[in-house]
C-alpha cells in the first residue's frame, strides 16, 4: 500500500495531480484541499491505492483524516472510489461527520451521483462507525434539529446546501435557530 508521497507537483489535468517523486511521476486523483497545496514547492500527500483487476488508482488527500473518511466510505455498499472522492471533496471531514451524526441525508444527496437510497445507506452504515470522540469533535451534542431548521431557513432564503452549511459552521451551535440564521445572514 502506498500511504504517503512527498514530491513536487509536475502538472495538473482532468485526471488529477501529477506528483514527481524522485523522477517518477505519480498520477494522483486528489481532493480540492490537496490540490490547493500544489503550488510548485515540495508537498506531502496522504494517499490510498485502490487495486482493481484492470487498474491501480492512487487517490490523494490533504491529511490523514480525509483519507480515513474516504476508506470508511468505500466500506459502504454501492460507493466506489470516484463517488467516495466526490463526497470527501465536497466538505471537510468534520462537516461530513456532523452530517452523518445528524442523519442528514440531504447533504449527501446534493452530491452528483448519490441518490436518496445511497445517501441513506451512507448515513446508516457510517453512523455506527462514528465514535463518541468523533461526535464531540464535530460539535454534535444532540441539537441536530435546531441546526436543520436553521439550514432549511437559509436554503429558503437562497443559499445552496453547501453555502448554508459553511455559514452555520462558523456560528455557535448553542444558539437558537433564529439567531443562527440572523448571524449567518450578517456574516454573508
């Protein structure tokens, strides 16, 4: 297994990042956070090697937390590496864990290639794997309904699902939904 690569970015394409490691160019399908660090200087990319009968594909991540979430997503039936990469690319690992803890299937349905049943399967299968420390780290204290109410209000006001989540992530989760919406609108 190739778990990490350190080298210089040699180019980008539709397929991903080409990372030159001691004269060998590795094609890495990378998340946007990993790609953002590819500024020409030497960089380290956490990787996952996906082995199939007809191909070896290398996936790259900005940190180990992204890689671990990617691996957990691969354990869900019906989720392959391309869909798992799309899920991990759409949000930070903390935001995705929060969505899983809140059983927020709409968050996953907003990702191209994921329907209602697949989103439900992701939430159901990964919620069992989230530990108590993951829930504390995401700030999930059982107040998921207030968060969902605030998010739905922002969506009604014209925010996309991702924009609403990003706005609410910067606001104290202890506040009532109305206050969260007011502060999110003020920040925007």
